[in-house]
């Protein structure tokens, strides 16, 4: 019996406003590894929209100050 089955993580239904950051963190780490090991270019700083992904040519470049709560 395989007790360590990989299942996609989901946001608990009580908190639909939350989004998991793990997929974004994993993608960022993969890009960093390719930069260090192969000299690939890093994507520019960017805002990642809800449900989006890190992009080579982001629609919202730069920092996302408007997304932070005071």
C-alpha cells in the first residue's frame, strides 16, 4: 500500500480567498536552479495574478504594493 501518494493540494473550502503558494515557490526555485547551473535568464520581477503563473513577459511587472494590507 502506497501511503505517500502525491495528491494535488487544494485550498480548504472555508478559505476560498487563499491561494497556495507552493506551486509558485517550486517554479521560482526551478528557474533559480536553471539560472545558477545553466546561465538561463531570470524572468523580471512581477505580480502573479490569482490563478496565474510566473511569466517570461509578465503583464504586471514590478512590485505589487497594492496587494499588501496595511
